[in-house]
C-alpha cells in the first residue's frame, strides 16, 4: 500500500455501483489519475462537496502496484467553484476546461505548468469575465501540448506575417496546419486578424491576471478561439463537446 497526498482538481465523476463514484483527478503530484471513491454518495465526512467538477482539493489516495484505479480515501476542499454564483455560461466554461484537461493530458504524467495554468484560469473564472480566461486557457494549452504553430510566418512560403510592417494578412484552414499568407491560402480559409494575433502574442508573455481589468466581449478574439479549437480537435481526432456549447452561450 502506498498512501499519497496531492493537490488536485476534480475533472469528472461517474456513478459506480450503489454508492461509489469513479473519479478522474488532475493531480499536481502524478498528473491525471482515476480512482474509486468508496461510498462517496453516503460519506459527507470524507468527501462532502469535494467531488464537484473543477473543485480544487487536497486528495489522499491509496495507489497499488499493477492496479489502474487508485482508491480515493479523502478529499479536502481548497477552493470550490460552488462558492460563488454559477451561471450557465460559467458552468459551461468550467466544463470546457475540464474536457480539455481530460482529453489532452495523458494518464500519470505530471505537468506543473498545466496545473498552474489551470489554477490561474479558475481564479479568473471566479470573476465576472468569461471569454478572457477561456481564450487564455485554450491558447496556453495548445502551446504547452506542442501544437501551437508559428504566428510570425507563412507555413508554406515562409513569408513574414507581420501586419505592422508589410500588411501581410494571415489565414488558416481547418484541414491544414499553421498560418499562411494570402498567396498560399486555400479555398474556404478563415482569417486570423492582426488584433487577435497581437493579443495572442501578449498572452504568451503575460499572466492571466494582467488581463483581468480589460473589457472582453465574446466577439473579441473569437477568430483566435475558433483557430485554437480546430487545432486541438485535429490533434484529438474528435469534436470538443463543450466548444460547441460555448459558441451558443
């Protein structure tokens, strides 16, 4: 028996047997871990509201050799999304973060960078804003997973895509990698505007909290989010359910 304790974020829970829950945690110590919370539906002392999705917890679990599932012994709430008002829009954004983590992170592969990114995003989602933290999380997850293309040059001819110097516009296509210039764009391509490229560059150099005071309507960087989602969906080879839900918010 190897009892471990780690900060973690609850991603998903599923009913299992009469009173148990199958829980997916993204732990700081060991990455994504799946385990069984025995009698979780009955035990308020050990779990209480700690197994709500996207709750930041301190988890204690028993890990045994040659067993895929750990036994979740207890969870202590550090920060809960239920502590503030949970609108449909905010719940959808939280579900989007959970889906991306669940789909992109391999089992048992720790990433402190992704964990810190998630905590920063959750902190911003506690405020009134929605689209800035969603944009920031999608951008950084795409980068940390190694999927983010070069924003500064055409992926076909290498031409500089710097609107401030030569007016070159940047385009992308759902079936192709990277950004291209106007000469190399395909039919049915979409443009990634200079404003969105500029904001993306700023986000890649800054903390999420530095954008907290900026008014951020849904239309701002909508093209960037669409671009990032198509990259992630191509890599995952599946549609992100919550991305479609967010578009309807």
